[in-house]
C-alpha cells in the first residue's frame, strides 16, 4: 500500500503554469522547490491537526488534554495560514506582477 501511495505522489505535477514567467531558469527551479516545500509543510500541518483531534477525542474529558489539543490545532492552523500566505507572496514577487 505504501508503494502505491509513494507512486501517486511521485506522479504529481508541481511545475508552474505553462504561460508563467517562471517556465525556465533558476526561478523555475526555485518555484518547483517552493511547491514541494509547501506540500510537505501542508501535509505536516494536517497531520498535526489530525493527531490533535484524535487526542481530543481520546482525552476522556480531561480538561488539560482538551486544552492542549485545542492549542495544537490553533497553532497548526495559524502556521498553515502563514505558510500559505508566504508562498503566495513569494510566487507573486517571482512572477513580477
């Protein structure tokens, strides 16, 4: 099962749009690396949110565990928003718009 999962992600196209100014050169390589980085960080944030949700469900009403899980979810969502905004700003600057 893990090999099918890895094959699926290996086939994903992370290249910039065809009409983008980033289609060749160093900016294209940077954009490709940025896309991979954003995908990995987004996956980690979703994993943290999932783990925190499971901890909240399995806390058995323990107020400290629930508070800790809420904090984890809040930090993961804020981090995800910051990463998305940073990626958008970098892409905007690289495209020269």
